[in-house]
């Protein structure tokens, strides 16, 4: 069974997921995963679906574009590659939170450091509404930190980077949030 | 995926409200160290503590950094030395205390508890030797903490032991007169002492406990105060029922974090996890005071009328939240009101809002008792003992723990200041009414019988 990954972008309104899933059903594609979000006024959705053996990816793409372009939605489709075996690194889940006034380079500054340490971002939410109220300028990173990471060094580097960027930062194991907020 | 509210409220707790784990205490049984040869006993004690606790500080620091929650104090509690070292004389007990002190220094901890005796019903030769050694032992050591349990709901109050402790405290104060009687700051006298207290100076490892165990003291008067302040800022019309709900929820969170961290340390050290102690333990830092919570709840100062009601509500809400958060709750589990160790309580004692009598009333609804109370140096041993007897009676009748940590400050009078330094803080000496009027009562001695409440079977 082949899998494809489809992304859909466009101005948000009711009926977008219905249109995409309806078009996929017509082509006898089975949806395995969906994630959708709305940033300000814009919809973004990612769909992973299996396609029948006798369907060509190009045909599926054309059919989706035919249904979705008239609705003002952009579509991108690509075949999914299986992950190479044996490359997984053992990690632990952490949450990095920053608060502080907006300026150029905040996301690049933090994520550059994460990249240097081989830390993968699994979920990121950032909103910069401007002004001096730190609560309106927040980044929340859920990350996987390799078990072998030197926590003293990473914590120090993160604090230093946050200071340079004028941010308040906290790095916490995800377990803390689970324990505190979930019964 | 975590919600923004979950993430941001946790951020707030950590950044601005001093959320930490107050103490991780490794309990170590010394019963298998027993010997009637002093050198061998001391060697056994040293070797066993070093073997089990060598990595305690590093492990706590490592877990603290990983989780982003500091573990403020790392400590050790041991089996009551009066039992483990029963054959030894008072002078030999002093040498044992020195061994404990040196071992604590070697592994990098600030306090080791368990220089203790349990004498609520009577004394063995070991108990007597240990109590006789306390003044010198606490003078010659820095890190050793002593406790003596003189009463229980099941045994009543051993008034001979209470009197003896009055004399012992006076002697300990005299031996450390240059340091305002600091030896007494490391000595607790208890009724109904729990076997698994992680907090000093009352920590020891009871006889029903495992060979080694991790007990955790969670805290956070600062977290509770800020939670109340924030809720009242958003809605000034909150009533006490709603505010106690906020305290309860906060205690739940603090306890969950404490247990998580304690279990991680226990796992890494390869010893079982014991209990979470739900006490609110203040330090002499701004924003870390139990006294401030009284102000957040509308009293001008702790000690004013209304204080006992506030403390009762606070203590109860903390227990309810904590008991839901953890199935293994133990130790003292209640708010501490140590006068010198809490800025606002110390201030209330200085300004006269908090008297000895009001402190005693407060202890009927919280966990500890007359804690870190500086008294005039000329107080008689009999009056000291009688103050302790009153405190023990509150514990015995109410089936709860009470304790005293009283410091008669040599050469100083009511209104003057005593300085103990560090976590022990400083305090204004409190006035004692009717010094000397209890001598005949104390001379009667004997054991006040166990109350009818003890007959529960």
C-alpha cells in the first residue's frame, strides 16, 4: 500500500476539511492522519492517506486541484518515504517556554541553539502580538532532547541565548506538566 | 499536546513563586551497625552512611537540573542513636555525634538527624546517656540534629523526661552562649513524633522503616501566597471557601512535583520511595514566608485575632490538596511556624503582635509547635519544661504531633535580638510571663497517664 502526504493551505472558512476528505473519498483514498491549524486567518492542513494500487499520484493530484483550486485552496502532494531503520536516538520530552517583547530573530535564535544540540521540535506554538506585554509574546516549544545531552551545559546555553534575545525562558521536563495538570 | 494555559501557569509557578522541593532526605537504618565496641560502631556508621549516601547530593542536583526544579536541601536521617548505640555512655555518645558530623561533612550535606531518643514511657540506659550527651554533642558538632520524644497519645506525658529536657536545653544554651544558644536550635522535643519526618531538626528514621528510604519535604509558602494574591487581584470578592479551594489546588500541584522528583532520586539511588511530607516550610527569605500568607488573607499580621482560624484553614486546605495528589503522605504534613526562620513571623514577634500564648494557640491547629522561639536567658529549667509540658499536652490530647524548639538565649532579655545565621535566621526574644511559677508542679514528676482518646481498639 502506498502512502501520500497532502498539504492544503488557504483562507480559513467552514467546509475546507469536508472538501479535501470528500475529494479523497472519491479517489478511494483512506485517510490515516490529519493535523490542521489556523494561524490568524489562514488554514493549514496536513493529510496522510493510503491510495489504491491502480491510482497514479499525478492523477490524484490533478483531481484534488480540480476540486480545491476553485475554493481558493493550494494543494501540494508528495509520496511518503518509509523512515530509514535503526536511526532513532533515545530522547526525553521537554517543554521550553519563552516570554518577552517581540523583535527580529527570536525564533531563529532559539531554534538555532536547539539545532546545534540535535534537539528535535515536536510541537511549536509562537505568537508575537507586539507591545511590551510579555504575555502577548510567547513561544512554547515541545522538544525531544537526546538522553545523552549534558543538561547543565544546555540549560546554561539556553539561558545565555535567552538573555541575549531579551527573553525570559524556562526549560522543564514534560512530566512536570503532566503531573501538575492532569489527574 | 499541552495547552497554553497549562504551560503558562507552570511557567508562572516556577519563575515567580519559588516552586522547589524543600528537602530530599535519605533515611538510613543503623541497626546493623550495632556493636558494643565504640570504634567499631563508629566505623560501621560512617561506612554505611557513606556507602548509601555518597551520591545523594550529586543525584539530587542532577535530577533538579534535569527537571528544572531545584532541590534546596539534601539531608540524612538515621535510626535513633539511643537505640542503635544503646550500650554507650554519655561521653561515648558525644563521640558518636562527632562521627555523624564528620560523615555529613564528608558527603556534603548541611544536617543529619537522628541523634534521638524515644522516652515517652520511660528510659533505657542508652536513652539516658544520649540525653545527657546532648548539650556537649550539639556544641561540638555543627550538622547533627537531636530530637527527644517525651509524650504520645498512647503513653501519656513522661514528665520526668520533660523536666530533664528543660535542664538539658538550659545546659545546651549555656555551652553555646557566645552563639546565642545555637545548640538549642538543633534540638526538638516531641509528642507523637512521626517515624518518617524529612524536615530538620526532627528528622529520624523509625524502627518500622526500611533499611534505606527517600522521604521528600515539599513546600512553597511562596507559591500559596502568590496563588492567593493573583486570585484576589482578579476577583476581590472571593470568599474564604473559594480561597481555600485555591490553596488546595496549589498544594496538589506542589505535592505532585515533589513526589515526581523524590521518586526520580529514589530510582537513581536504588532505594525505595517513602513519603511526601506536605508541610509548608518557610525560610528567612522574602517571598518564602508562611506569615505572608496571613497577610494575603487579610490580616495585618500573623498573631492578630483571626490567626488561628487562618492557620486552621490553611493547614486543612494544604492537606486536602496534598492527600489527593499523593497516596504516600507522611511526616509532619502541616504548616510550620518557626519564629526565627520566617521573616514575617519574626517581625510579628518583634512588634509584639505575636506572643508566646498566641503561638501556643496556633500550634493546636498546625503541625509543629513552638518552633525556633527565642526566650530570655534567665528562664528557669522548670518554666522551660512547663512550657514544653503544655505543648505536649496539646499533641497528646489531639492525637497529633507537637514539638518545641526553644532557645533560652544566654545573657539576653525579652525584646533583645538573637542571631542564629543562615537558614535558622534571627529572632526577637519573646516575653515569658510568670517565670518561676511552675517549679512545684514540675517537681511532682511521674507520667501523666494516656488520655481516654488512646483507647481506640
